[in-house]
C-alpha cells in the first residue's frame, strides 16, 4: 500500500448527499477480485450514457477534474452495501482522499485499509472546500496527514481528527498484510519453536 503523507492536487466537487457504493461502482463490475482496472467504471452510471458515451456534465468528465485526486462530497458518502470494490475503484481512478461531513462506517474503514484518507469535517468547512474545488484545475488543495489539515488554494486551513493507529498505518503504507509482516521475525521464531516441539504438526 502506498504511503499517504501530504497530497496536493485537484479536488472534484460532488455536492450530492448519500452517494452509495452502488453509485461508486455498480454491481455488474464486482465479479473481479483484482484491485486494478476498476477506475474506468468509477461512477459508471453517472459518467456514461447507455451507449457508453461520456456524459459531459458529470464532474469527472470535465477537463478540469479528469485528474482529480480529492473528492469533496455531500453528507453520508459511501453508504449502501459493504463492497470493498468501492475504495478499489476510487484508488484506481487516482482518488486518494474524500472529504465529507460523514461516511458510512464500513466504507470509512475500507478506505484506510486501501490507502485512501477519508476526512470528516463540519458542514461549514466542507462548504468552503466545495467552493474552492469549484474553481477547477488551477485551485489545488493540500491535505497534510501529519499535521491533520486541509488547506484551500487560497490558504484557508481546516483541522481534522484521525485515529492515531489509522494515521500511523497510512503514513507508513501499512495495510493488514503490512502490519502482519512487521511481526515477521516473531512469527518465524514461533514457527521454529513450535516445529521443534510438535514436529508432527
């Protein structure tokens, strides 16, 4: 998992509330267990018409936001079913941070496990960030995990809270497998000792 330290990039404004996981990655794309390749289907039913043509009005189809790395969203982002494909699709598209007033619990947890930082801020702060995001590609937002701040293109800064353990994992690029591998020496020692004590196992 890639480390998340400081991100400066374009933020896409998505003021819709209750953006659920089926909107993020529709059910027909859940057949794969690969984490890559889902970015092209991110928000599929909002990005494309029934003939597969891009819908020009959708924010991620607009030239200013095609390379967005941050989404500023309405309340209750990631609600709906618990599919881990949702953060996979966001990450594969290039989104490393989502900012909202609230997130669905399972989606929130899955973000941290996949290298995406979900930032919870009060409505007034999200409103200010939404307005900054609407400025387009020239307005680059900075998300600093170490200092726990989000800064607009004109220097307005907002502090956010994050669990210390989750912060440690993101800063060091540690998913569940990475956390286990940190204990590799202890695991090897246990297996060696257990193998001698119970060679029949």
